[in-house]
């Protein structure tokens, strides 16, 4: 039992004394290692101090994830509402173009479409329905 305890303590002591070494080779490349180089000058680096148990993290990851999730959910809901409105408008446009040749422009003026313009508007409305309603 004592041999096991002694060997365990020796292993822990040797790993605790292992350091970190930094050196620059002949080509100017910086190297880091747990073992010092044999033929180069090196600098032994100190291990960073452990953070206190009561220290706060640099950022609150869970809050960021929650906030991002809420933003995504809000934007998704807005996009679905816009899509539903566009779908309804496209269906109304198709119905108007199929019923009549007369339409109102943005200024409220009535305009009569020729067959070519009307068929083009009907195709555009069908494409919009395909885009927004499916």
C-alpha cells in the first residue's frame, strides 16, 4: 500500500514540476514545448495562475445564446407574417387580373391592360403565389 501511495505521489510531483519552454530556432520560428531544447537557448515560462472560483466569465454564453435565439425567433415570426401578407396579395392580384382588364395604378388612376400585358401580369401573379404561398 505504501509503495502505491509513494509512486502516485512521485508521478504527481513530476507532472507538477513540468514546465513550459519557449525558444527561437535558427530560422526565426518560435517554439513552445514541455521539454527544453538541447542545443538552443530557451526561456522557461510560468504557468498562468488559476482563476479564482468566484470569478465571473468574460461573457455570459447562455445569455448570448438566449438573446440570439429570441432574435431569431422574432425575425422568423416577422418573416412568416410578411410571407403570408405577400401570399394573400398575390392571390388577390391573380384574381383581379383574371376577372378584368382594368386595374388601378399606384396613383389611383384606372388603366386598361392589353392582352399581352394582362397575360404577363397573370404569370407574375402565379409566380408570386408559387414563391410566397408554398
